[in-house]
């Protein structure tokens, strides 16, 4: 999230971050967004009426594209319908491998290392009604080194995620 805000504010990405939606007011992401001067709205994905509240928030802030960054729930169907091919996510693996429910964060890197993969990376994809199954927009790759731990691999992949997300959004906005 901070990477995307910085890319917009320094001109690498010709867009503005209109709002950050966080599950609680006190999350680190909410604090970082406020530090950048971006409005924050707290909406818990587990709350009743989340889909309606999220749709209303996005409408209120005149949002045209949605970028997920640490969002660990399914995007509600009404929001998917309101933003066709305009909801983006970055995943810390080369989809379709190591995607799906429960495959997020360190779980992904643990699975990649345990599987003995020689290559990993990240995938920027459009979001649909299934976890990590939307159309792939961009993948960046890196080797999995023989002495990698999930933590060392995660650090290398995070660097790629920052590059890939900005590039994929730039490509999408220029399409």
C-alpha cells in the first residue's frame, strides 16, 4: 500500500490514492496512509453490511480502480460487479502455483521452499470471485536459492512485488 501511494505521489504512477479501506482504525496500514495524507475508512470485512458499506465508500471517494494490498477476504460480488477488470491484487508467487484460500504471506513462501521449487516470484492479477484465479497481468521471477528460508525468499519477492504492482497498474492505466 505504501509503495503504491509513494508511486502516485512521486509521479511514477499517474494516479491518486483516494482512500485506504482498513479493517480497523488502528492498523499499521491505516497509520501509514494517514502519514501520507490519504483518507482512511475503517470497515471490517466480517461486519454485517460490509459489501454495501464498501461500495458506498468507493462511490463517495469517486474511486475508479481498486488495488488490494493485504486484503485477506473475498471481494464482495456487488463490488466485483461495480469494478469489472478494475480490481487488482499482487500475489507473492507465480500463479497458478501456490494460490488459493489460505495461501498468503509467509504461508506461500513456506510452501514454495518446502516444495523444492527453483523459481518463485510474484503475480499481479485481476480479482474475480475465486481466490487468485483472475486474469494474470504481470509476473516477475526470481530464483529460489538452495539456502533460502521462507524469510529470505519473502524479502526477495517483496522487492519484485513493489516493482510489478506499479508496472502492472501503469500498463492498465495506459491501455
